[in-house]
């Protein structure tokens, strides 16, 4: 069984009696298992190309991706977004205008019109919806600006808006003039899981159960949603259960002498794994310190650590993490010949987390990589 070590972003509950092809299952320990997956009530079994099955306790799983090319977390596809944040992909979502309880998506979900918060015209990150002014209808334009106004309908394929400031306006979706239309405020609350389908629907739920080859989700607005096993792309932890540091602005970046902050620290994506999902990597020079605020409720830290491949053969560094200035964890010294390792520990009462790469001996110019550094509930 080929085993790799990397930090994982998400959590999962898996299904009963469903056989899935190539998949990537990520564990709390940082280990990634690739292969064919058989999922049952007692857990999952991953079988690699050599035919060696590995049983995995469901409670040790953070994330499972079953098809390559999964949409980024929180990216809504054209369709509608409900008040609770669940998104139903539908190529002709305007149908709900003509029916108080239309049936939408391949999942054939009956949706009360008054439960629709957003009409999504083009792929749109959840963060853009959440950043819209509260209590105000309007549209998010392609450039990210918010256009205040009232949605009046769809005419000949164009989205019609009426603005007190700009008057009646028509937007052409095919020209990608706007991304989404706000009808009501989102009322998100933390959920245990986020389930993504091949059609692009994205459900935020607390309950997942399994009936033969069907996954049944309990959505807080539309009730039971049934998904065929072949339509499942990914199950991951709800966004309220993890906090990805690589996507946040640090409180401070203190570079070592002789380097500026932009040279000493870089935020980017790593190589895609077998599921087509790219990791988020913070690359830092030795003696560079990166500090983040720890939001309330997060109790542990996890990531992958590795020496950047351009380091001199004999150079060795340690990865140290401090909480409120006190050492929480320090890895053994590593060099380019060492495999990436997982790092996980509890945070205690710390409110500020500092990542620092510490050179051993003369390795002051070596860079290290923090892969998917994340806080977990």
C-alpha cells in the first residue's frame, strides 16, 4: 500500500454498501490512502493496485474525495443557494420564479421559494456571498463589486435588476457580467459535513445515512436529499470545523535578517494529489516567524512539514510552533532526504500561534514548507 503523509482539511462520515473506484481518503494522522474503496457500516476498506486491503476506522477519517477535479471548498455552481448555505446546481434556476415550490437539480429537490437566499449565475466562492452587505438585495458583479438593487426577473436570458441609483439594468450571464443575485441573507450555522456531487450541488448537513447504493442527507430546509453513489464527489468536514491558516492574513510576518517579508515567506498551492485536490503551502525561510490569531473554539493544530527540495544536502532544520510565545511543539531535525511528516498537537489556552523554522547548525538559508496548516475544533 502506497502511503503518503500530508495534513488534511476535512472530516467525513462514510457510506454503507457502496463500492467506489479510485479515491483518496485522508486520515487524522496525516496519512493519505489511495485506491479502490469499499464503504460499509463499520468503516471503510481501501485497496491499492497491489490488492492489499487496509481497514480504516471512520472516526480516524478527516476527508474523502471520490472523483478527481473536485470543486474548491465553498464554490457554488450556477443554481440556487438556500438560506442555510446548501447549494443546488441547476442550469435553469429561473424556473423557481414561476412556482412557489419548484423541483430543482438532478436530485429533484422541492425548494420553497422563500428559502432561496441567492440565485447563482456563474461559479461563485461562498466568501463573496458572505461579504455582501447584510439586509440588502443586489448582485455581485464579475469584478467583485456589489450592485445594490432589486431582482425583477430574467428576460430573454438576461438578469433584470432595478436600482434606486442606477435605474433598471440588464445583465448578460453569458458575458459573465455578474456572478450571483442576492434575494435574502444567508443564515449559516456550523454543520458537521459538506457533501459535493458531480453536478456541482453542495449540501451543508449534520446527518448522513446510507441505504444500499444511495446516500441520504438530512438538509435543515428541504429535508431528505438522495444522492446516487456514482454522483458523489466528496464528503468533507463542515467549514466551521476547521480553519485554514494558509488562507488567512497573518497577524505578523517577521523575516530573518537580510530578507524582506515577501522573500522570506510565500503562500501558494502545492502539487495536486491523486484526487486532483491541491494542498495549500506556506514556504518560509529559516528563522522567519509567522503569527496568526487563534479564533475561539479551535483546540488543535495539524499540518505536513518538509524541507524544500533546493536545500543543500547536509542542511537540517526543525519546525517549531509557539503559542503565546511558549513552545508547543518542535519536530526532530529534517533534511531533503527525509520524507514529509505530519505534525499535530493540542493548542491549550493559546490565542496566538507562531510558526517558525529553526536551523540546525549553519542551515540559516534553508527554506521549509508547512503544508495545509490548519486549526481544528
